[in-house]
């Protein structure tokens, strides 16, 4: 499940929380652009998280973006990661 909020800082930023399923979460956010800067950060660890980093691995302009837990040592998806992830999006 994902939620998002338009920041009080203005319409050029937003933030939200999502929970990974098998190390991945796709967030429906219709205002995402090709130049959106999206910063994910783990809020609550879940499952196996050792050595994982959180990256934006895909985006579809005007539709959504995907956050993935990536095992730093191998580059593989951390499929046992079920963490809760906070994210912040800002337009340059």
C-alpha cells in the first residue's frame, strides 16, 4: 500500500510512504516527470535488509515510479525485503 501527499512547501514537491513486496513497490503518482528527483529512505526495516540500498529503478512519466531494494554486493533485487519506505519527490 502506498500513500502520498503534496508538500506544504509547494506543488513542486511531494512525499509518501510505501511498503515493499518482494523488495519492490510501484507508486502511482501522476505528477512524476522525467526530471523528478525522488529520494527513498527506509523508515522501518522488514524482512531481510542486510546490505540493501533503495533505488528508483523505473518511472513512467505521468503515471508512476518504482522503488526497489537492491543488494549492494550483487545488484540483485532484495526479494526478502518487506521494509516500509519513505520517499520525497521534488521537481528541479
